[in-house]
């Protein structure tokens, strides 16, 4: 029997994020993959609001300006503050949801006055703000004003044939804000629109990330940390204050995993009401019929690049392992991955290992000597070993080779010496299909890998291991990732059971984690074809269990709870039922 609760009757759902139509990080993946399921549930009742940081010379590749009934006409007559303007259209992703991009330059002129208002009303301390704080707050403030204007225009989801909300109906509106960068928008809506239900999601606390980024132990000492004190010590007072006040002011506060919920409770002093794990949409995963061709294309390209760079022909049987994601040396476990590769030199490997570190850094340009050699190989592939190119661990030249942590550690470990059994290559650029070397996207290359490793120290969720299993590629991650904890709760911790191996990690067991991950890779290099097929099938099943339609129930719970709290604030809503 289906016991999944029905989605609450939301008439209009706003979701505000700096990463709407703006692909800069993991939240873009969260929202863009969730959108298709939201469209199925609410069918154009969702309006995504993002920053208009684009120009005619550099337009957003993910946004199409077009007519949206009701909203486009509002945008032409909306009385917005000077320097604030909007564009209405569709987000070019599966589901093609409505998107409103907001130009927010005008909000800088009223910044000080607005900060004073937020201090008086909510206690947000913006006094020590620096960096991107003002930019995030200007956008969030403008987004709040835009929501206010849209609602005042009568636009809503439960519409009459004329496109207006029926006077007999009290609109059930939810405004959902993601991360501290949108916190000022939530507080503005809380102040100006008490009838609107508010939801705030922190995907990673600003102070928790800062603690880890400053090489302080987060987990052994979590119960001893005070968020306000650490914010002062790490010069994070403004962002932390805003995030904390938004979390407390929201009708419903959510985060993406149990591990981050504990972090929020300690550092923000509010336990999230609902944990909303990040699901996935498998739209870009090749179909079973197309997967063999996709895998061959990816492997051929990766082996060709490695052969050209190192001067040694890579066998088709080479075991390819990848780590990827943000270039956060400690937080994402890049340090640990390199030490695993070093450890593999001393393991009994059944296949030679080719390891790629695919993380965008301060790349200067694609290496011309590499692209020239690849072009030559396309004409006359070499069979015997040739001389390696200079610095044969890099596919792209770096602007800062002497201070890049990954590059320095690779040379320190001697990978430029080209061990015959373990080759490590650093790809310090965005793999978007036109990087100049691979010219395939990360998702085009992923099917060609034999395994992925994401040994994160700080990972509130962990999309990269989830993406991996969606492609049927076994992955190794740690118990300090939200995805890793979810996998441990939902299946047995063996490759052939779920395609995932979760390694227990803490503040004091670095070396044992290195040993355990090296053992996992060693095991996979020796797995036979029958075992590999079983692991591939198990990985795909795990991904299906993390699909958005299954995880949306947690958002339903959050929205229903937020709406009930908004109704308690507005007694008139009860009378109108």
C-alpha cells in the first residue's frame, strides 16, 4: 500500500538562491535536479528567483527570457526600487520551471539603512561585513522586494480564469531561501509579509566550513564550540550572524543531512525541523543501450590524454579512478586521495591504476605541447613508450603552480617520476566540454571510470558520490559525508550490495582511512567481470533509491509545517477556509 503522504496544497512556491540559472556550485545541482519533480507536483506553481549577473555580451546559458502568463505582464508594470529590475522566463533544465532574474544594483544605495533595520528587528550584526557579504545581501533584499511585488499584483497559483486569485481563497504561499546569501530576503519577507510561510535551508553552515577550512578539528570538539565565539575568532561575524538569525526567524529550518543537523544545533543553536536530503535526477545518464558507446568514448579520451602526457601507452585494461568536486584541499579529502594513490604503489594491484584529480583551480590555459601531441597521436598512435612531456602530472598550466596545494603534494610524493603501476594526473579546470584537452564534460567522462573516491572531511551531503553511482560507477566515500551516512542507514556497506563503500572517518584516524581506501581500490582492481556487473547493478539501484520523487516527501513535510505556522499567525486564513 502506498503510504507516501500527498503533497500539501501550495498555491505558490518561491525558491530563492544565488545559484538559480547561475552554475557555480553544488546548490545549482540541488535546485536544477529538483525542479523537474517540483514541476510534476506543482506545475508552474514554483517560481525560482536568482541574481541577474549577466550581460548581453555574456548571457546566462541556462536562462531563456520568454512570456509567462501573469508574471510577464507584472514585470512590465511592477513598481520596483530604482536600480532593481527583473527578467521573466524559463530555466533551461529538465522541467523548464519559471525563473525570475533580479538585477539588484540599486540596493547598495540603501544598504546602511537596511542593515540598521535588520539589526533593530532581528539582531543581524553586519558591522564587520566584508567580501561577498554586501553582494549577497543586496540580491536577497531585492528578491524579497520582488516577492512582495508579485504577491501584491495578485499573481498566485490558485487562479481564476482571469489569472487572479479568487477573493474567496486565502493563498497558501511558501517562500524558500537557500544559504546565508539569501538570509536578508527571508527576514524581509518575515517583516513585510507575515502571511507567507518561510523555509530556510543551510546546505553547510558558514562557521562550520570555516572551522574546517582553518584546519581546526570539527568533530571531536563539536560540543565544545560556540558558534558566536568561533565567528569572532575566524572573522566570520556578519555571515554567521545573518545565517543564525535567518535560521531562527524561519517558520521551518532545514538542512541536508543528519551530520549537518548536529552542526546546526551546536553552532546556530537551532535544531533543523526537517532533514531534506538531496535527491538526484538521472536525465543525463546514458540509457543502457547507449552506455557501452559512452563508456568507450570516455575511456579512449582519458587514456589518450594520459598516454600523450606521460609518454607511455596506457593499456585498455587500465583501472581508471577519479576524484572531483570543489578544490578544497582538506575539506574534500584531496590530501587523503593523493596519499591513497601513494599507498597503492605498495599494494598488490591486478591492474595498473590511472588516477585523475578533476577539480577546478586557478588554471591558466590548456597545454599546447599536450594538445599537439594528442593531435599527432590521432594521425599516428604510438605503440612504444616515448619521452614524457615536461611536468607530466598537469593537463593545464597553472597560474600559481608553487602555491597550489594539489600540485605541490603530487610533486612531493614523486608522481612526476611516473611509477609504472600508478599514474596520477591533475586536471585543474572546469570540465564543461570545451576545456581544450578533453573537450568532454565531466558527465561525459564519468562513464569511462572504474571507480571514484571522495574521502571528504567536510561534506554536508555529497553529490559527487551520488552522481557516481547514478552512472553505475562504484564509489568510496566517508562517514563524514551526508550521502555516506544515508548509504549506511539504507544498505549493507559492501560494493556488491550498494555500489558504495563508506569508510569511517574522524579527526584522529587519517592513516587508517588511507589504508582502508587503498584496500578498497586494490579489491576493485582484482574484481572479475561477474563481480563488476553485480557492483554496477547495485550502484544503479542505490541511485534509484535517492531519486527526487522519493526524497520530495521531506520537502512536503517542511512546506506543510511552514504553512501551518503561517496560518497560526493569520487568523483570517482560518475563517476563509
